[in-house]
C-alpha cells in the first residue's frame, strides 16, 4: 500500500509539473469552451511631436486607442513621442530597419525617398484646408500605388494644408523676402531657391532655437506651429501665402510586420484605422491651423496680405516646379502630368465638400 501511495504521489507531481510548463498547458477562452487564446501583439510607435502636441495627444493616442478597442486588446502599443526613440529625420529609416514598428513623420524629412509622394509638398495646389489635402493624398496613394511605399503599410496621410511665412521682419514683397534666410523642409527648399531666397533645412524641433540664435530669419510652415511649437514667441509677422506651402505626414507600419499579422486582424485594424482617419485625423491639422493663426494674432503678431500684383509675381515661380515634378515622376515610370491633374481635380472636389480654412 505504501509503495502504491508513493507511485501515485510521484505521478501526481509529474503531471503537475507538466501542466505548469510554458506552452504545455491548455489555453481556453473565458467561456471555457477549449478554444486557444488569441495571440497578442505590442507595437512600438515613434515620432518627433511632443506628448502635448495634437499629433500625439489626438492623432497618435486616439488611433492607438481605436485599434486597441477594435481588436479587444489583442493589439496594443508603446508610444515614443518627442524623438525618444528616433530623431525626426531618422524615422523612416528606423521604420524600414525595424527600430520602430510604426512611424509618423513628414515625407519631406526623407527627401528623394518618395518621388511620387513629393506631390503632397508641392506648392501651387489650391487645397482649401488640411482635410482636403489629406483626402487628396490618400486618393493618390490608393489610385497609383507608388512602389516607393512598398516597405510601409500606410494607415493615414495627415496634411497641414496651406501654410504661410512667419518672420522677424515684415515681408510685403519678393525683395524683402530675398534678404532673409527661411527655415524650410522637403520641396519647400526648391520653392525658396526658385524665388531667390536662402533656404535653411531644419526639422521643426530645431527651428525655435535656430530663430532664437539668428540662424534663420523666418519659417515657412502651417499656422499651427505658432502655438504648438511656440513660434509666435520668436517671430512677429505673418505673410499670408497659402499657395506657397503644404506638408504631409505619413503614419504607417513596417510592411514585414504588417504581413506577419493574420488576415482577419489586418481587416479589423484597417477598418478601425479608416474610420479614425475619416472622423478625427484627416481634419486635425487644418483645424489647429485656424487655432494657431488666432493664437499668433492674439500674441500681437501682424498679418500681412500680399497685393494682387505681388501674389502673381510669387506664383510665377510655381509652374516650373510643377514641370520639374512631372519630369521626375515620369522618369520613375509613373504618369506625372496625369497624377498632378488628378490631384487638382480631387482638390476641387473636396474643396466643394469641405470648404476653405
């Protein structure tokens, strides 16, 4: 009897050990029907915006929450705002190499990597606001599927819409502008060069200090920067020139990571992401541009409107930039003129739907 008891105890101990071993226990759902629990995922999200900026507090955190809710917590995220994981200009490289799973940055910070998508930073397309520019960008990507984006699953493109010049000295004409050094990024470099202006290529996180130290005399950008990036503290004048600037931000995932997900989970994420873009993200920067402009005026900045003659002079530099874009995209094997005309027609469509800033 004692021998049998010892054997029984030994068997029970072995069975208990086996049940406690990782991967050997039987997983079941809460109802106890024996189905295995779904695999969970946690993804890194990196960008350069500060934690209080709406592109983090509203767009990034809002999108993450929407996906977590839609997947019942199967997908979660760890966010790295404010360049805590990657510098702004390193975001796309980090996305490709797997340093981050998801990245948010301007296309213009990776100049030359996205020839077709440079359209979204091209001056002279009459976007009524950020929502219009964001919708047009998504339509172009969906229609033409540029290979430059093959390594990234694009969830959203969020655009600033039209921007302006913010300077320390008043700028009412081309001659006054040509005396200045203007902070730019992406295609705005070519715009300033074409106008005979000295461009200073800087990320937004570097611009405040550069203006403080006199490394540049002004900034070409969206009005949201006056409040969100404190540019109203280091500039005094707003020269309204909405035809001269726009900038678009990709929000996407490493394609290998995306392809590793089950098809049903991909579908859930895509649906939730599309809904969030439509309801929240597409209009975000356009909305805070209005707020930023009012903030700048409230801080005592002076708004300057160009005369009709002066505006025509400035616009005269844009058409050659469009022809340069067409040639570049043609060389990449895409119909440059067709893409540009499609963007213009979609702009007119969305301007009618969503109005002007």
